[in-house]
C-alpha cells in the first residue's frame, strides 16, 4: 500500500504523539511513502488511537509503543535503531504545570535519544507559531519570518504558557541538538485546520466549532494564521526528505481576521448560527500581520487555501456527527 516510488522503503522512523491530530496525518503520509513507523502514544490500547491501525499500510509497517514525554527511557527505546524522528507530541494547554515540564524535558529527551541511537539522520520537531509571534515590540508592518522569536517575558506577563512552553521547548531542542551533534529541523505551523483522522475534536478545531454550534454569540477582534493539516504533514515529511533542508520553516497559508473566518463559514454554511458581531466595538479592527511561508514554498509546498481548510473542517464535524447536517448540501 505504499507509493510506487516510495522514498521511505527500508527506513524506520519514530513519530511521537502519533495518535494526535497532526501526528496521525504525518503517520498516514509516511506510510504512503513507504516508511516503517514506530508511533509513540501514552496509551496504545486507548480506543481513541484505533484509527491508526486502520491506515493503509499500518498492518505491515506501523508499530505502536507507550511513551510519556517525561519517560526518557521509553523515548530512547522508541527511537533506538530509527533513521529519523518526528517529534510532534506536546501538551496543548495554558496550564503551566501541565505544559512546561513535559514540553521542555520531552524535547530534550528526544534529541538525546536520537544522539544515543547513532542511526538517526534527522529529527523534525513540531514547534508552533506561538513560539514566534508573541512579541509586543514587533512593528505592525514587520514580516513574521523564521528569524522571529516570541518574547518570553511577554508570554509570562500575559500568561500565555502554551506559547512560552513551545518557545522554551524549541530552544531546548536547538541547544541539545547543537551539543549532541544532531541534525534538527523545525516546522512551525500556525493554527491547523482540516479533517481529523482521530475520532475526537482537538484544541485547534474547537477554535472553529464554537462559531458553528451556537456556543459563542460574537467573534474576537483578533487575527491568526491558518494552514491545512495535510500541508502541515507534508511540510514535516518534506523537510525530512530534502537533504539540504535546515533550520526553521513557518507553515502557513494566510493570516485572517476572525471577521474573515466567520464570513467564510457563513458563506459555505448559512445553516449554522455563525456570529456576525465583533465582541470589540470600540477599537479599530486588528490588521492581519504579514507572514512569510517562502521557505516551504521554495521546497515545493503549494499551500491549500485557508478557506478550503475551514470548509473541510466543517465537513469533518458533520461526518463525525459533531454538527448536524443540513438539508441543502454546501459546496466549495
Ligand atoms: N493544531 C494546531 O493548530 C497546532 C499549531 C501549531 C503547532 N502545533 C503543535 O503540533 C503538535 C501536535 O499538535 P496537535 O494539534 O496534533 O494536538 P493533539 O491532537 O492534542 O496531539 C498532541 C499529542 O501529544 C501527545 N501528548 C501530550 N502530552 C503528552 C505527554 N505528556 N507525553 C506524551 N505525549 C503527550 C498527545 O498524546 P495523548 O493522545 O496520549 O494525549 C497527542 O498525541 C504539538 O507539538 C503542537 O504544539 C499544533
């Protein structure tokens, strides 16, 4: 069940957080490209991970193993003998107790495990735009690119512990990789949208669900980058396979104001109670910042329009029964 020109044949790679939203799409793409995969999960027996065993090629080339990010020994065992590592597992929370230690120690353990294995060609780490844009001193017209880092003090002051944790985890990975001589490449996704392979709705999809199920009556005066989950997975595999890939890669199609998001949702799906009023009727509308996705485009990635990602997210909610299906079909 692998692509005829499968570049991954004969190569084993480890994917941490294999059952998560992005992790599942990375596993699917790696299987398609012929890789043999060791996926780490906190609980391989949990029914929420059953979708992985249904993926084409999984029966022959996917094994699942148990590893918490705080368990260096389990991560070492998962990475031993692998040719590559995709480190996507991370808590996604603003609770500092739950976020910081697993994110930072986990990133360090994965790099150490790759160094000790001696067989790992490259580690690809999933960072976040939260590690990049949280900087109150950035000029409004500045282009956000891979040279930008979030201001840790600003993250602390604003209690953005997820952004803080992702930035510190990425820094810890770079530091450990330099010290241990590990080839590290980092993918930096903005908010990821599009269909979920796993049964549950994860944090980034809740962002859109609340505009469709009546749980909010207004939208925020805020902007955000959006990217399709297939493109996020593609970016990870691309930076692993391209020998010259190096450094950080921002993975984003477009930055949208919430007003644009609700307009897109309303146009595609007029049947849902999508809010049409901003919660902030005083301040000027926030301007979307400019973001560069040039580095991934130079590697050949053609980004799916953000509107399509939003459309597919809603279809996925309907398929999973999270949203009722209307009588009149919507079409893109
Ligand atoms: N989705 C986005 O919009 C977005 C944007 C930018 C970056 N990211 C990054 O992309 C990566 C994947 O996120 P996602 O959206 O796919 O989220 P997700 O569906 O919540 O997946 C997160 C994965 O991390 C695992 N995990 C969490 N805490 C762990 C721990 N202590 N030990 C071991 N595993 C742990 C989870 O495993 P369990 O199943 O055991 O809970 C899950 O498989 C994360 O690094 C996230 O920061 C996501």
